[in-house]
């Protein structure tokens, strides 16, 4: 499988000519470094929760203009999609689906704490690639091969991130939720802290640049 990252928390998974996109929110497109056209058509889109850095109706409509992708998400987001005339397929924790040849399991994953109300959030395990959305506590996930690891945010700490790594013991880590950190500081955090910590645990670290990919 090829995995690409499009800034912040947006991942593209590609296998056997099929492509699934996860959380194409506004942070991946807001500075004009990337356009939906640069990603192109996808067979399915998964959305973990309704925050704008993970979900935007306008962006979804753009992808739907390329190809009629199937959208899978929770009811809270589905209500918003229906208001915009966008069809979706509802998922809930405990679901096990086959989507375009990918095995997709859905897990409850409470959003990290904020000083404001938090939305519903789910984690998606797609062929042993875990995208937890904005959560360090995906319930019922014992392990994964590839962990998309949130590393920064008003609800996140690097210590919490490393604790999640230690619980799941993945073979690969792809850092996500990091577009809010300036590049020079992000490089310092990765080179001086996260990479050495993962090297100690013999876990491959893949801080992917814009649209860079890794085969797992």
C-alpha cells in the first residue's frame, strides 16, 4: 500500500488502483500550497469528526465533481452533509466494512480535551493503518502496523503521543496534525525528540512532506 500525506491530517491510501482519502480538511488547502485537483479523484472519503481541519463541505463537493466518491462518516457529520445535499454512508463504532477492497474498522475515539465542547470522533483502521482523528484513546484498538500519530494541537501533547505509540507498538509512525507548527520548529521537534524516541523503540518514522508517500 502507498500512503501519502497532504499537510496536517489528510492521508491518501492507495492499493490495487483504488484510492481512499481520510480527513481532507481546510488546513490542507488554506494556504494554496495544495488544491483538490492535485490529489485527483478518489473512490471513497472517510471523515473522523466535524472540525474544519478535518471536514469541509466545499472541499468534499470539489472531490465529488471529479468522481462520485462514497463518503463514510458518523451521524453528526452526516447531518451537516445532508443540509448541503451531499449523500453519505453512516458508520459507527464497531462497524467492520469492506470499502473498495480495503478492510475498514471503526472505533470509538473520544476527542482530546478542549476548553470548549468537543465533537464526536471516531478512529478508522484501514488495512492496519490507524487514523485516530483527534484522539489518543481509540477504544478497542490493541495494535496496528502503521499509526498516523497526532503530534500537536490545543488538545495534544508529545508525551501523550508517545504513550499512544507505546500502547499500540506500531511498526511505522506517520506524524499528523502538525500543520499548526512552523516548519523550522517542526523539524527541531522531530529531529531532536520524536525520531530518537522512535529509533529507541525500533519504529520507522516517516515525517512526510507535502504529497510525499511511503510504501508499507
